């Protein structure tokens, strides 16, 4: 009886989700990222920018009489914390986070409206090495979960707008070209682009595996105003190919959908067989002062579908009257203990009823036979 896109987390799935999130946070911590915990609700003004801005639930704060919003994306919250509460901390600042977000509606690929978001933000670093670090960290963290068949698609959202501006493309023509680029329709781009056709066609042709894309990106003739964006994208690709050769990298220099607020190299994470994106990230400007930042968010609903199933837990029934020290020793040995609250005629039958695979009997661990 829950609204569409919302669901209860039940055993053992809820415990599995929590364990996977903690494994991710442990990976981030090992790389120097410190955890922060933004509030679930805050004034809507600070939530309207960023990826989840249009998707927030709004409500009135009865104390301040100001409109508040339920967060739909945690990235903007972490950026706020970094540039205000932690504004005096040395840069670069490495932060991690985990928590649920709520959106007004789901999408075709992600019908869930409430899902856990886990990620990192690297604040105050403009170097290409920062972009490389977060891409590699995303790949390493997912690989540590057992998601080995990973694909990372690199983009440069400001690149096409830089070409548009250099050639004076605006308004209706820009919208027409943007739609053609999204469809990868080379004929439509050539027909509508005019003098910008060669540059846009060259960028579109560079879509594909990273090594081949790198060669085409290097040789495409672009206006001088687009050169910084091209150089950064080339730098990130080159460093990733050199330092993380096992990563499966693709490039789409003209992709923009979902990256509207990104100011530099961005990326999307996919897993073979997983429905939807595992996560996405990229460079943006944090806070009112526009501090350079980059990071990524993992979408746990998709990640959990791609993670190998958890190993069965060792769960043992400890009959009523067993010394508590014995149950403590079992827990120290890795068992989950279910202690009986009253005497029962058959500890084995009670163990099966309580979902236990073993029972403590006569001072020993005994496997419970499955009921025929």
C-alpha cells in the first residue's frame, strides 16, 4: 500500500544493502575521503541547483515559514558543506557520503523514486589528476564489490557549447543541432551546422572506444575557444589509459543529457547486464564562489542488481537455558545467534522455524536437516 516508486526494505535485502554501502564507504575512506552526513530536508534554495533540482518534494517549515525541500541529490549538499562549514579546511578537500534521496517521479530506466546514493566529492582541485582520481576510484570501488565487467563512458559537456559559441550558433539552430547530436545523426548535423559542420562532425565521429577516440579528438579541427575543453578530455583519457589499462573506457564528446550543470569532463558508469546506470560524475563548480570540484554518485538500486549475491549467513539457534557465554563465543566465531526465549520440545524444529541452518546441541554445532 505504498506510493509508486517506494518500497519496504525486507530481510535479507536490507542488511545486504547496508553491508554493500559500508564496503563502499570503507573503500573511499582508504583513499582519504572523509564522510559527511547532510540533512534529509533543508531550505529549497540550496537544493534547486544541481542534478536533482527540479525533482524535489517541497514542504513548508512550520517554524521559519520558509519552503523546504526533501533532497533529490546529495552532491549539491556536500558542495554546500564543503564551501561553508568546511570552507576553511585545506584544499583539496575529499568528502564521501551515503544516504537516501527522494524524487518526484522515476524514469523508465529507474522507476524507483527513493534510492540510496553513495559517492565522493573532491573539492578545490582543478588539476586533470583530480578527474583521473575520481574515475579510477569509482572503478576500483565497484570492482571491489565484485562488479568486474564495468564500462566507463567519458564526456565533455562544455565542448559542444564552446563550438556553438565560436560559430555564433544560438537559439533555434542550437536546439536543432543538439537534438541531431543526441541522435548521432551525422546527415542532420551536416545539414544544419553550416561552417561548424566539420568540427561537430569530427567530435561526433570520435564516439567509441577510448584509444580510437583519442586519435580522432587529437586531429579534429576545433576553434580556439574549444581547445581547453578538448585538451582536458584528451589529458584525462591519456592518463587513464596509462594508469588504469584494465578499465574499459569509451568516449562520447557530444553527450550532454543529464550533465547540464557540469563544467568539465564527466562520466557515466555501466555494468554489463545491469539495467540503467550504476552511477555518474564529473567536474562542476561548487558553491557561490564557483570552487572547482569533481566527484561521482553511485545509484545503489542499480549497483545492488549488479553485485554478486551475498554468501548465506551462518545462523544458529541457541536453545533456551544455554549459558550466555556459549552464545557470545559463537558470535565471536562469526555466527549469527538466535537465542530461544522459552523451552521448546524440538530445538531442531524451532531452528528451522527461525530460519537457522544450525542448532547448538549437547555442546556442539549441529546442522539442521532440511524439512522434507
